[in-house]
C-alpha cells in the first residue's frame, strides 16, 4: 500500500531510541524526509542517522529543548527552510524521573516539571508546526501517551496527568482543525520492549508480564511504530480525535 509519504516532511520528537527510533525508521522506509529531535544523547542519534542514510533515506537529527519556545522556534524554522513545510508531527519525547513517588510524598516542583516536559512541550511544538499544516490544508499529528494514563499506576501521578492531558489536547485539535485537513490522534502503548525497559526490568518480570498477556508476548517498538506511521499518512482518511491502545488486547 502506498501511504503517500514520499517527499513529505515528518518531525518526530525523541527519535533516538525505543518507540521514537522505530517510528523514525518506519517513516524513512516510506520515503519521507524525517527530522527527529534528541535532548542529550548525540551518539544514539548519530547511530540512527547513519543507519537510515546507509539505506538511502533522508534524515536529520536536531538537538532541541522542548520546554523552551525559543529552541523550538529556531529548530522548526530551520527544518522548514531546509526541507519545506512540515506535514506530520509525532509528539513522542518523554522526560522526567522514572522512580515512583506517591502524591503525599511528591515534591511540587518536580511534579510540575513533569507536566512541562511532557505536556507543555507538546503544546509548544504543535503550535509552532501548525502554520505549515494550515498553509498546506493538510497535516497529521500523533501524540504518544501510555496505557497507564487510562489504567492508573501508584506513584505515577505526574506522568499520568501529563499523558492524560495529551488526550484532551488532541481532541481539541481534532475538533478545531479537521475542517482544514489536519487530524490529531493519540497512541497509548502498553509495556513495550524498548531498550530502557529491557535494561530496567528483570528478565523474569518481563516473562511474567508476557505470560499474562492475551497475545502471550509484550509489544515491540515496531508494533507501536506501525500504528503511529499509519495515523500520519494520507491512508488515514477518517481516523481523527481518537485514543488508540496498543496493548495486545490487555
């Protein structure tokens, strides 16, 4: 199936590892011009660029502070000048502490930083990219959330709040912009076998999770990337304003 991505400019935040990396690779395979952001790990981002360029794809990695409007404006303007209008935006980047902290013991400043890193950042970059999409009367925005934004998890209130905020933000975008050919959707992965999860979770724990799944396996970054890629294409002609779980039926 031709997904209509050849030559289109795709901007993906947090594309060096995990779901972001798999998504960068999928869009590049479809012939898109892919620009992805990274925060600090220039080695990982360079590795992704090398892999795609060896396959003949067009890709660039851009360091960006997603909490700073000036950093976003500068990078997005540079992408527009170099490659042309941005047609697809994937808000994938995630930041913040991973250790669980219950609300009663939480630090207000750290709690709010999670909102800045994972919700405010999505607002800032979406607002910056929108003029390109509105000018072309076409665009696709995909936000990467998490199943725990719906299911809940003790000690993750700030992360859950930030990710759940994406759901309302995406619905607002869908309602406001669909008449201009711009769609917005949210993908909610379950526990996924990213490099980070493979490092942080003991193998026996991952096996236990796998055996409890209807599919008898956990999802891979490629599983999630396939949906993200479809939602960001012309083949997606009517899926808009949705929150879609990628959990293997859990």
